[in-house]
């Protein structure tokens, strides 16, 4: 699994995921479960540095040089 999420993208995902999870805590009804799922996905993709939706579009925000 090639890492395709860069450092800035990673920070945005984790902070955004925490904010979305906050919405899960303060809302009521069925929409709160959408916030839970979206927040969890954002945090997990930020932590593992891989986004499956980037692959079909060829997006790679990871600009770090790899040692060969």
C-alpha cells in the first residue's frame, strides 16, 4: 500500500476528523451516525497516510523523497 497522503493533507484530515466527531457528539437523530463514519474515515486515512479515493485519480500529496 503506497502512501499517498502528505504531511499537510494528513494534518488537515486528522484535525477535520476530530471536528466532525465533535459534531457527532452534539447532534441528535440519524445524521449523527454520518458524522461518526465520516470523522472516523478522515482520522484513519490521515493516520495510515493512504486514501483509496486518490488512486483512481492519480492524486499523490506525499512529496517526501523515498530512499532507494
